[in-house]
């Protein structure tokens, strides 16, 4: 599963945009774009969706697989 940060960086590069150009076109701040691509752990979901909208996407719910409790104790 690709992380949002990796997805956005890849799509931005495929579109031939610098971080500055992407920030301007998406209406986001350059600092936010940089932090998002670096995998910042906490971001406003509305701003993440604003970035994802540039590529026709939005955040969604994805089920994650969890280790069983025995593996967690090791």
C-alpha cells in the first residue's frame, strides 16, 4: 500500500511540477507541501484532500491487518 506522501510526490513529479508549482496550483502553502511529502505524521485532512484533488483522489478508509496478540508480545 502506497502512503499519501509517496503518492503525492510521485504524482507531482509525473506531472512535471516542482513543489512550489504544486503549492501554487493547489492553493496550499509550500511548507505544507514539503512536510506532507516528507511524511509528517499529523496533517489537516482538509488540506490533504485539497492536495489529492489535484490528481482526482481523496482520503478514504482502508482496513489494516493487525498482528495477533501473541506476535505483539514478542
